[in-house]
């Protein structure tokens, strides 16, 4: 039963170098979420609602810092965010798309 509860409020860190995780279900602001790494679990309190399949910061990320998912840069932050923040195109940009 404990495992089922954790899955409902969990996010997956795909690569050890990532600074974002992917929500495994819809997550609500104020909830505690389990961040599932390959070799461990940590907790994060969500600062915003995060939809299934979307990203959340697993560390504080500074403005213009790379956003890493799959071990690759997928963009950079427009603003600084805290651990537990929602990461999407409203606060992240991709230089590849700007060229």
C-alpha cells in the first residue's frame, strides 16, 4: 500500500545529471512529492501545481542556467526558480529555437 501512495505523488529523475524530474501524476501545490532517482529517493514540497508528464525543479536553478533532462540541456531558465517549481515554456527558453 505504501508504494501505491508514493507513486501517486512521485516524480522521476531520468539521468543522474538532471536538475528536473518528470511528474508521474498530476501534482498539487503544497504536496510533498517523492523524487525517484536511480539509487535513492528524496522529498520535495511542490511550489506550484504540476501536470502529469511535466517537469519540476529538483534543485534551485538560477536565471540562464541550463535545464538538464535525459542528461542533456533542453533549455535555459528565464528566471531563477526554487526546488519544487514548475518548469515549462513560461519560465524556460531554448536557444536552438531562437537561432
